[in-house]
């Protein structure tokens, strides 16, 4: 990676003036066929990569350093380790080094395990694949795929669900910024039309490490943008601390090349239109559920989210989930937690109802918790609390 960065540093910039430049490497760049990186190795790799981008010469750059395959600590209840694909997106420049200039994307490699920690993955939450968290970062290292950086809204993803074509879920709450740039480091996948969350006029940037090449596409344009420059990366042997290693021993297809595109104008910032109503269910002293009813700009129901909270220690780390939700895990006291929710038909003049089955420490509930209408201007929601 440092050799590739050095080749980039020796290449004249594509144009003068204030241009934000994006460097991206493919998925699985930091990967061992024998075992996943342990927590300390993941953190050490992230620190070294941040140092590569910290020089003042890189102040106009955003680096997406491929991905690191890592594993978390074992679960508290004795369950198996979770394995994750970590992607570091780092602002360049001396001021950008460290958490303030970084975003960490963490995706599970085992679909039944969802990250519930920070950079190292932390403890894990075993969950049904139907439970899908809203993919918006609440803190710089929380692992979600939609975030802000340099005044722009980005989406980053490293795995595509073959059953739906979706990669990340777009911001759905009214008033939130829409995605302008979507990054997809991959190893054999493309961004499907259903997986595009960038706005029309925005960009999707895909760098693939399994032979499918590099694609930069403007959303809405019929053809990809053609590259203008190709720069070879040195194939000299790598002098590491313990030994000297030939590049093709680590990367059988060789050192690769850097592909450069001309600057492109970004679309202006826009926000999601519509209305939002939040309903708080204080189910017990320890558990709270916040339901967000989302309506589009025409006042029609769009989607619903639920944010479970356990007090005082929030084991859900601020996540909101799309319904249906099916969560089975353990709380910090190693007590069983089961939460299932889905949307069905309402009654008594309401279009929809949320059915819940909840079994947590100190609270058990099964039945309809909430009813609501198709139209924003309809009757107010009816709650069971």
C-alpha cells in the first residue's frame, strides 16, 4: 500500500485548483488465507494506514484503504467469534490523522452476526438476517456505511446481498442529507442498480480486486467515465522488518496499477423530503423502544424504524432497525433477549399494525403495540402504552 501511495505521489495531479481527490484500494487487500487479523492487528494496521495519509501533501485527499479481515473477541456467553470486514476511510493531511479524520466501516462476514462495537468489533449480537440496521454512522468508528466527511455525504459498502441487490440502505429520515458519493471496494462484485443510493448526478466508484476492474459511474449517465491515466506500481520486493518478500507471493496477479480519472463536478447537497413522527414506548425501567414513522413528501407512509434501548447500558449501540426485526442475543448481564416485530394489517380504521413478541429481563409482551395510518393527515397513531 505504501508503494502504491509513493507511485501516486510521483504522478502529476490531473488539474490545478481545489480538487478533492479520492484514492481507493480493492476489498480484501489486508487478508490472510490462514486466519483473520486479531483485534490488536486490526488496530495496528489502521494506525499504520493513518500514518501513510497523515503527511501535509495529502490534505486534499480521501483514502479508502481496501478492507481488513478481522475477528472480534469471543462472545460473553461463550459463543463463537465473529468475523468482520473492516474498511478504513481516512482524510489526508496531518490534521486528519486519528479518529477525527476517519470513518470505519465494519461488515459481518457471517450474516447471522452483526457488529455491535467499534473498530475492533467488540462483543457481537447474534441476529436473524431479517434484522437490518439503518446504515448511518452515529459516531466516527461505529461501523455503519453512510457518513459525512469534508462537507459531503458518502456511502461506503463492502458486500452486496445477492438476494436483494442492496448494499447499504439510503438515509430515510426526512431532513437528512442524501448521498453524493458511493464507494464500493469489492472482490468480485459490482454495484447493482438496486444497490445505488447516491442521488442522480452523484457518483459510484467501484474498485474490484478479482479481475472486474475499476469503474467510475455518474448516477443517471448511460456509460461509465473513461479513465485518463494509468500508472504502474513498482514490483520490487518488499523489505519488511523480518524478511524480504516478493510482491507476487502476497498478490499473485502482481503489483497492479493506479487508474486515474479527470475531476468531476459533484451534485449539490440535498436533503430527504417528507415527515417523521417518533413514538416512545417505555416498556420497563430497563427497556425502551422508539418507533419512527416515516412519510414521503406527499404524506404517504414510506417505512418504519425501531430503536431498542437497554438502560443504563445500551447494548444496541444506538442502532435503528427496519421492520421486520428478529433479534436473539444476551444482555450485558448474560440474560436472554428476544425481540421480534413485524408490520401487518391494522384494525379499527387503521391501515397498519405493529405486532411484537418481546421477552427480556423484567418485561414480557406479545401482541399489537402500535397502529397507524397510510396517510400523514389521517388519525393519530394508537398505542398500547
